[in-house]
């Protein structure tokens, strides 16, 4: 990326002992100069035991929550600590590929966007599985488009990249997976320029550690309604 910008990659992490080292290694390979912040959200599977070694190997910072508070809370902790001009959220599993960073950053660097979403539904390679999970994502995105008069293809994507100014003064309260609709609703209401780019996606199944479920879908619906009409 341009020397005029610095990048912070925020990695919320909960019970990802099997993937965190490989993921952080891939992040560092794609972003050699980036600030990497790992926020461990009260992991209980041994993730914390290996984080010091992971951090040392990749020159990353580690922040610890005493107990599990949810993905949204971990992201908010990372946002408070980040120092980069551009901030990128990276899940700690291997569903999202850091090799997509150049495409994600390009619209911001070229001045065409304030926010970039990596869309799983714009035609890039993806693993063919979890039909009903896809339908839930598409319905939540449709609801977002109707309520906020936009044309997003993937509101729930974990790849969200944005200029620091987007979150300066933005009050975020979500603790769980409702971070995605809250963040989306609030930046749409503030009319920030959003750009979508296709990304590679390799979803894992619940048996492999996937954490989002039906409760999260209901929380997302409520968040979209709340931030459109109430808050």
C-alpha cells in the first residue's frame, strides 16, 4: 500500500488454538509493515498458552479479556488500541484469506471509498456448503438494503476495512455478532462511501468450530430495526 497510509489489522480471537498461528502468519506475510492486534476474548481452549509465541513470531500485540464478552466487544477493544490510518478486521479462523488484502485496500487507497466490504457473494471462489446459513445472510442483507436504501450484497461479511475517521466519534455498543449490523447501520446513516469487492471464502461447519447461530440472526434483525428507527 501507499507509504502515505499505515494499516492496523484487528484480530478478535476466541478458542482458536488450531488456527491462530497459521492465520497470523498469513496476515504478516501479506502485510509486512502492518500493526497486528490480537484480542483474545477469554479463550479457554489453550489459545492463550500459544499467543505469546505467535505474537513474537509475527511482531503482533496481544490484548486479553478476562472473560468472554463476544466478537463485538473484542473488536471494540482492538479499535481503541489501533493506531493505523486504515483499519481492517480479520477473523481468527481460516475462513477469510489475507491474500485478498490488496483488493480490499485498493478502493480506499485510490480515494474511491471510506469503507470496503469483502463480499462472499460477488463471484469469487468459495467452498460450496451451508445453504441455510447463506440464505440467512442474504435475507439480513436484503433487510439492510430495504431499511437503509443501499445495494449491499453481503452485510454480514467479516471483512470490513475502513479509514480511521469512520470510527472517530462513532459510538459502538455491540458485544456479540450484532457488531456487523450495528456498524453497517451507523456508517450508512452517516453516508460514508462503501465499496464492495469479491473475496475468497472457505466456511467451516459448526463441528469445525463455527460459532454464529440462530440467536445471532435474531439479534442482527433487531439491531437493523433499532438503529434505523430508534437509536
